[in-house]
């Protein structure tokens, strides 16, 4: 089935705003999301407006946004891959940190990406010893390859 609906994604890891196309006739658990440009998103929604569907948003699609860090990707599918990879890297690192540091809560987990998109992780408000930091660094280096995450 062709995609017939649009969802916007604004990740918490950067300022990009990305249009994702999916098929809203499928149950939520079976939907897959595909990168589309703002123009493609508008065309998908316009087709439904033109077909007379009343519950379709009459306003133009919100603009797609390319953050400064992801400008080299342009508005392409590789943008989605990169943004998704960074978002998952941040979330998976938190999940692994929680396993190694049982007292860790989300508010103790500080993260940012440096200019090379290396994930920088530190902790506040929870006791984390050097052994736990080393174990987390090793686990992340194995999972993602060395140099993508820096546990401080
Ligand atoms: Zn971005």
C-alpha cells in the first residue's frame, strides 16, 4: 500500500524537523515510516484534500528544517538515517547506563553532541564510580564502535 499520511518528527537530539510518510490504514503496530521531503509530504496530504476527505488538515505542511549539524546531508533519506542513529545512540547509552548504575534516573543523565557528532555523556546527582564509567565506555565502544561516545 502506498503511504498516505504524514507525521512530523522533531528529535530531542538536534533541531531538524523531518516529515515521515506512513500508511494510516495499517494498525499502528504495523506502520513503517519513510523519509519524504516537505514537498512530497504536501503532495501526499493534498491528494487526500483533493479527494474530498474532510478530516485532513487544510493547512500547508509545516516547513522541514535542517539543523546546522546536519546541513551536509541536505533533505535526503540519509538525513533521517543520521538523525535516527544519533537519537538511538543517546537512548541506548542511557539504557545501558541504567543497567550499570541502578540508581540512575533520566534527570541524572547529561548528554550533548560535539562538533563531530560524538555523544558526550556525564552524570550529576548520582554516585558513579570510575569502574562503572569504564564499563559503560567499553560497552558502548563494543556496541557502536570506538570514538562515537565519550563517557566523562
Ligand atoms: Zn539535525
